[in-house]
C-alpha cells in the first residue's frame, strides 16, 4: 500500500474529504462516481415453485434455482429442473446468462447471498432476479457481494427476517464509470480464480485422504514392517458413556458438534447462541478429549458425526448427543479419531438404525451404538497410521488457511476498489 493510499484512508477515516472526492449518502467517493438505487439500473423480479404434486412439471430440461444454490457465487448447474409445460402454465420465466440472483430469505446466512447465472435458468420465489439495464454485471455482482451485511440489515423484523423486491430495489450502489467498473471486476475475477484453483486442490487433497483412510483404517493397505493380524473389539469395551450433567451451571461454554467443523463453540456455528441459560444445567459435561456423537444426519455425515473435543476447554452439550471417553490402553485415541472421521463405521450404524424415526436423525439405541465393532492393529501400527493421516490433515489445514488468506485479500481488495479509495488505470 502506497503512502498516498494510506493518507487517503486516514483522511476518510477522520471524515475529511480528500482532493478529487465528494461526500454522498454512501460515504466519500471519487468525484466522477455516482450513487444509484438498484431500480435505477436494474429490474427486479422473482420466480415460483411449480406444483410438486404434478409430475408433468418436474425433471425436465430447464434448470430451476433455489436459494441454497447461491452460496457458490456462480450457478452452472441446479439440483432440480422443470419442464416446458411448467414454464408455459405458470408465472415462471427463463433468465439469461449473466442475471444476478439474490436470496430474499433462507436458513442461516443464506439471506442476502448473491450469485450470477452461468446458465439460462428459472428461479424459485425466494430468489430475486436482478436484470441490469446498464452497468457491468460482474461489477454489480461484486458490489452486492461486498454489501452483504448492509443488505441483511434492511430485512424486515419479526419472527423471520426477510428481504423483498421493494427493499432490494431501493438499495444504493456506488457506481464508477463503466470502463472503471470493468477493470475493477477484472481484478476481482482474477482473485476469485486464484481462490477457485486452491479450492479445487483442496478437494483433491481431501479425496486422496479419504481413499487413504479407507485403506489404512481397515487393514487393506499395511504400512511397511507390519504384518500382524488385526483384532476387533466393541466400542463399549473400550469406551465409557459420560453421563455427568452441568448441575449448578458450573460450565457456561455451549459446544456444538458439526460434520464440517468438528466440536466448536455453538456461537461459532450460528449467528447467535441457540441454547438458553435456563436449561444448560441438564446438558452433558464434555471435557477436552471426550468424544461426542451427534445423531443429526447430513450430506457430509450420513450417519451423523463423531468428533473429539479438541478445543482445549470443557463445555456442555445437549443431552441429544452421546458423550463418551476412552479408558482402554489398547486403543490410540488419535487412531480412533481418524477412524470416526472415515466412513468405516457407517455399515454398523445403518444395520441397527430405526428408519421409522425422524428423517433428519440416525435413530440408534445406546446399546446398539456401543456394540459398534472397532478394528485395530497393534498400538505401534495404530500410532504410525494416525501419524500418516495427521500429516495429510496438516497439508489440508495449510491449504485451508491459504484459501482463507486469499479470501481476506479479496475482501480487502473489494473494500479499496469498490469505494474508490484505490483507483485503477483504464
């Protein structure tokens, strides 16, 4: 960052207007830039959901977008599609490539998410389609992406905070001249490509580790120097079910066990803490090193995740979870952690599950859970296997950190470029 840019940032921070800049309702921007409402340069519309009871409307050739598919930023395929009959008999319309989509409502952090169509597609009623009349669509995409938090603040208040077309169309966007819009979009697109390449590399590393786990944790592939036959034991013979509850509110750290992030503070996973203080005295105490099974199933955890508390802290978890510790010296807990990170234990869970229960939970009795068979070699081989897999974990973690750094770099670029603090040569 040049001294000139640093000085400009400091002036703006102190609410002083640098030479060549002006004050607008969106803050201090270059003199040549304008501030416009979305309705000044775009038309806002939305879609609908065809009757699900009519099979003639579904599984056709026309892509149909839902808000859950906006997270990736670019839509190149959809989970569902509709037919020409649905298109002709409903209010749906096909939006062209380049149309911007914004989630007007949705679970968690979905609301306010923006994506760009890379294919022609229809959308559901929760998506606002932003069809530009002027301006560079890629620039507007980044401008709205950068304004995510501000857009969410405009949501209606009440039991469910939603956006609507009227709210979106009155949102103000800072507009540089078109040539500058295109240059800014080009720079940010290049940064997105860097992130995309690293994310593809991460996916490949994760695929390789998954394969290695299936081989090493079942004995299909042996490390050099190890030939002894593996043994089996039941989980209940090496584990102790932990039943201690948080009486008298000794601990106030509420933990969550997710398939994606493992055991983390609940506030790290959700916008706010879900558990209320008046009931966490009935939660299980989870010390560092304890294992926890979450019966909630998902695409990434079809039998629910089993993770080890590695936060370094003692917290509490819902009694819906199964908490256990390992008291046996025949099992290396690092080896067991890797085993539970694999899919090797799924077959047992599926064989004992009651599928008449809730569709989003794996309904397994406590007795059946602790009958889970655990294969294991000697302690020495367990240690070598866990070390090999943890080395792969470190590579994956380093790549994740690198991706996060690139995302932070993009965020900084957007803050500087989309406000005109840093000008581009056109």
